[in-house]
């Protein structure tokens, strides 16, 4: 069986994975096939990445060794699984990137002892950074899958019981950072800095602070101590942050994202 990945659903996440797989030369475009109910998406993917979208789904399913389910939890997953059940090779590994939906649900819908990987994919695929969280069923082989998974970022294999938490915290994680940076830049503008200057300084500080944490191995609180002179600027600023809902608001946001992930396992067909 040749190295061939087929995507069912060619939306934003599948596209981000495809772009990285091609950039990192894990697949050639003629070894990637995609079917999407939306023909404009198929056309876009073929025009942009030269992946194959004009074959019959039954045919590509028999040929693929990896089949990625890239539709939303609310889409008709049972029908997607029925099509896979009828046409896919027994040797193919099914890779679900669907948030919330469990391996047990897929095992029931696919009704066979086949390899299934539940992947919550990294969303920073263009950067070479970011983690995908992966849980495998008893028939899936990590060595077979890792070259594909590493093709769009770092990979951490975790117990399936942790995947919803990993989704809300880790995979939705860039959201919190984007929001923080946006809010911080607005603060710079509020204080009178030109927006482009505020933007450059915020990004540089963000990258530099992460490097400081990595290089020093210090806890953030230790670095905060060094940054704050007695009765000084930093400590006065931090006092306001301490008195705000910042930490609890952020933590509630992550917990809500985790809760929504779990809810999505029961949203099929909504
Ligand atoms: N966007 C993200 O950052 C992330 C998304 N995911 C998961 O990836 C999956 C897709 O999400 P997005 O790409 O954001 O959504 P999207 O809405 O951009 O893509 C879904 C695509 O599936 C197609 N589709 C629906 N039913 C289909 C069917 N039966 N056969 C073929 N195509 C079908 C739709 O036309 C659409 O193009 C979801 O399950 C989501 O939980 C996981 C992690 C991050
Ligand atoms: O918003 C979503 O549903 C997906 C899953 C985690 C991040 N993006």
C-alpha cells in the first residue's frame, strides 16, 4: 500500500495540516486526496496545493493508508463512518481530528477491529511549533503514524482521558495568547504609544519572556521579582492586575473550552 492520505472534509484544519505536510515534504500533492461536500473547498485546495480532489471517494478510500476525518463534530459522522466501513482498506488507519468525539464512538460507528487514532491537531502548523495530542486504540501503531503527525508540529501521546483538557487548554491555547497580545497592544496605545510600536514591543517581549523562562529554568514569580524595584513602576502595575479578575477569568475561559469539548461528543447531527 503506497503512502497516501485521504481527507474527508477539507476545511480550515485539514488545509492547515495539508499545507504543513507539503512544506515539510512528508507527502507529495499527488499522494493527498480530499473530498468535501463543498465543491468550492475542493477547487480551492486543488488550485492552491495541487492535491487531488476529482476522484470518487469509494476509489480513494480503498487506496489510502491514512484516512483523516476532518469534518465537524456536528456533521454527519455516522454516514462518514459508514462510507469508510464500506470502502476503506482494513489496513488503513483512521485518524479523527474531530474535537470531543471519542475512540469508543468511532469504534461503534466503524464496527470493526481497525486502527483508530484520535488526534487533536496542533493549530500552529505553519510554524513547526505547537503540540498535537494523540490517543490510539489497541490496533493503531505509533511508529506508523508518527511521521505523518510530526509533519505538522510536535506530538504528545496521551491517555484519552486527558484529550478534552488538552483540547481546551493546548489546542485552543493560541487563542488565549492572541487575545492577550491584542489586549496588551491596546494598553500601549491607551498609554500613548503608536500602534505599530506597541505591536513590535509586545511581540518582542512575548518571545523574550518565553526565552527567559526556558533559558533560566526559573518560575515566573522569580523573574517578576527581578523585574520589580521597591515601590517602583512594575510593582504598581502588577498591583492592579492582582486586584483584577485576570487569572480567574483566564482559568474560567480554559475550563469552559474543556467543557465545550466534552459537550461536542454528543453534538453529532446538530
Ligand atoms: N479549526 C481548528 O483550529 C481546529 C479544528 N479541529 C477539528 O477539525 C474539524 C474541522 O474543523 P474546521 O476545519 O475548523 O471546520 P470547517 O468547517 O472549516 O471544515 C469542515 C469541512 O467539512 C466539510 N464536510 C462536512 N461534512 C462533510 C462530509 N460528510 N463529507 C465531506 N466533507 C464534509 C465541510 O464542507 C467543511 O468544508 C472539527 O472536527 C474540529 O473539531 C481540531 C482542532 C483545531
Ligand atoms: O474551536 C474548535 O472547535 C477547535 C478545537 C480546538 C480549537 N479549535
